[in-house]
C-alpha cells in the first residue's frame, strides 16, 4: 500500500474522520457474570481489600508495584483514600459477585482524551482474584468500557520488563508487544526498563469476540475449569 502524500510530497498518516476528544472515565458500575467493577469507595471496600490482600503467603505480589505490602490497616486505608480521590489514575474495585466482596483493584491512567489514548495499570489483584474467571472478566469489562462506551483509539499496558507474569498476562489478554523503554522509571531505589503493550481499536472486535466466547457458560465444565483458552478463540477467529 502506497503512503499518502501531502502537497510537499511528504508521507503522512491516514485521516481520522470526524475525530473529537473523548470523555474521561466516569463513576460507573459495570456488571458481568462473575464480577462487577465500580469506583473505589473507602467505606465499602477498604476492609474487604485489606483482608483479601492479607491472604497472600508473602509479599511477592508487590515486588513490581510502587507500594509495599500493607501490614497496618490504618496505613492501607490512608493509601486507599488517596486512590479513591484521584481522577488520574482513576481506580476501580473488582467485586466478586458470589461473595459481594472487593477482591482487587486496577485503574485507568495516563488519560489523554484529545488523542483517545488510555492505560490500564496499578493492577493489584489479591489471591482471591488472580487466575480466576473474575480476573479475565474484570479486564474485559474495563476494556469494553474504554472502547465501546468511551470510544478511545488506544488501550495501553505497561510493566517492568522483568515482570514476566505481567508480560504473559498482557499477551494472553490480546495486547501486542511494542518494545522496551530503557531506564524509563526509578522506583523503590532501582531502575525500571518498561515493556509497552497495546490494543488499538482495529484490534478490538476480534479481541472482544474472543473474550465473550471464553467467558460464555459453554466454555466452563462442571468444576468451573475452562474448556478452551482465550488465545485459542482469537486464533480461531483469525483463521
């Protein structure tokens, strides 16, 4: 495909017809089959989250986060209050619909309505949420909100390049790896090379269809185990 040229015979990008800045994320609740996501509420979520994070056997889940594990509830509540008051990052709690309890949080951040770019980050999932259908559904619900309701063009995922589980999760969810930003951040007194991943709006229809097939009742056996992987549904659609 030949590049578009301007009047000076310079190559330029494709037009984005009718583009207007997008709205910022709002205080909405989004319900799925396994979970719902809702803006963090200090009074409703603090005790549940502190308890859920406390079920971890050690502090390894916090290695690549900016915070350290919270041993004291007062310190945790103070930190959560700051998160609840923030508009960027805009934090959401993940609620297990079976128990009605908050079991993790994540955020929309680096929000750029003018360009239609947004990042999902600060993913802090407790052992009650990690590697469960709730975890995948929560990511899907937030992604669907960004693309279908807000109309953003680009959805980013970034992590420490040494964080192998996060990189694996990004690829499983359908993000494409875009490269490493060397010496991007200093945190906890150490360097972070940042791995960048993204889904853009042309990718979304295929990713959405794969999520919905994976999350369907037909994809889980009587013990709640998946019959087919999320990646297999993307591959089936692509073929």
